[in-house]
């Protein structure tokens, strides 16, 4: 089974788009992957890491396919700061 056959059987909508828009299924899948990864930086906060205490800049992002902003920062110490630990420093 080819890639095209696999995708069009699993996702018939893609086959329809392939005909109407003139895109190949591979192009549609690549566009979908780009869309899923697309994000916009809403703001930058200075936050304090609860693991090591380091104050650092952290970006708040909004993914195009998510209904809410993402508050996640990986500190250099290895600690992952999540929204519930987002301690903004003035």
C-alpha cells in the first residue's frame, strides 16, 4: 500500500481536498503538521524557578489549535516550571 492509499483510506477528507485543491496528500499532511506546531508568543514574564531559585525570562505562548495559553518553561537546572508554579517577579 502506498502512502497516498493509506492516508486516503484512513482520512477520506484528505482525498477530497486532494482533488478540489490540487494538493497532494503528503502536502496536506505537512501543512497540518505545521499548523499543529504553530504558536505565537503572547508575552514574556520574568519568573523564579521553584527548583533552583533562578530568575529568568519565560515566554507565554498560544498555540493556534489550543483554546488557552501555555505556561511551561524548562529551567537550565532541569526543572520544568508549569503554570501552577509560574511565580512572576517584578
